[in-house]
C-alpha cells in the first residue's frame, strides 16, 4: 500500500527522507491517515534508532495538521507490526510492512456499518489529503 501511494502521489500529506504519510485510497474513516516507512520491513521494534527523529518529525507534522485543519479532534492511533514469532519470519514477514494508523474521531459508525461490516466514508480520501497537505502549521 505504501509503495503504491508513493507512486500515485495523489493522497500524500507529508513525507521526509524515510517516511510517508497519506490518506489511503481505501480509507474506512474520514481523514484516516497511515504513516509507512519508505524502506519497509515487518517489525516496528527493529527500526534503526537513527530513524527516530524522522518518525518524530512526520508524526509531529501530521498531528499538528490534524489539530489545525479539523479543530483538534480526538483520535485513535495504532502501531501495526508483524508477529514476533520466529517461525513466521520466513513465510509472511517479507510481504508485511509495519505502519502507523491514525483515525480521527469525527463521526460515529451506524447500523449499516455495524450490521454489514461495510464502512461508509463520507469524505473523499483525495479531498482529505488535499486539505491536510495544504494546512499550514
């Protein structure tokens, strides 16, 4: 997903030398953001310490843009990383990239979403990315 979004360039909100933040094409929620490392690997905990300042940079920028553009919303924030089980290492981890997911709490899911598991996002991810990208901090 990260590589594809970088190639498309349409929904990128911010990037630095090692990370990219974007509103995914398949966003389930309004203004949903993902932060991916540009040189992806499966485990967050194995990220080189030299990248800490770059991760802090992109997180700081993204959270300040969300605060300003969306009037300081509440949000949920997740770190998705591969399992630590060594036996899975050679089978699946080469296809997985750890990443951060940020979901601003701007709306509530309703009966349709709860009943079907299909989410309705009322904000076009292209428009969400444009607003966040253009927000000056």
